[in-house]
C-alpha cells in the first residue's frame, strides 16, 4: 500500500513538472511573438500589425489597413521581403519555422457589428526570409 502512494506521488510530481515545462514554452512563445509584433509595428510605423503562429512552424504577419494597401503590388512585395528579412534578424525561433507569410488586408467595421475583410496579397518565404 505504501509503494502505491509513492508511485502516485511520483506520478503527480512528474505530471506537474511536465505541465509547468509546457506552460513555460507557451509563455516564452507568446512573449517572443508580442515583442516581434511591437518591433514590426514600430519599425514600419504601422498602426495594426497582427502576428500569429500555426503549429509552431508557420509564422503569419498581416498588415491591416496599411497605407501600402493603396499602392501597387510591387511596393507590397518589397515590404513583404523587408519584413521577412526583419523576422529573420529579430525573431529568435526562426530555426523552428518552415515558412513565413506576410500579408496585407483591408478591414472595415460598420454599425459596430458588421465586419468586412479583404485580403489583398500574401507572400510566402522560407525560414531564411527568402
């Protein structure tokens, strides 16, 4: 009976350690993404930049209502290339990425509850920003 309670205690300690390790990784990822988002918004002087990651390997950065939305696709491509290079230099976990997507969207809200979203262009890059 005594060994059964010891095994349960060991199992509980191992489970707790595993959960804490997982939570620590999630908190670090969210902190790094938040820092990257702020750096991009500041560097490019954009009001609304959204950064998210899918499955830990695909990083998506979307410029919402950017002044570049009113420019040609060549200028958006140039910004996308610059942003992918910026990510490579400023995001510590680029070695874990398989791709980086940079996009431009037009978003409009009417009557507080009706939202219109239009994706203008998305550009894909590998983890090296190429």
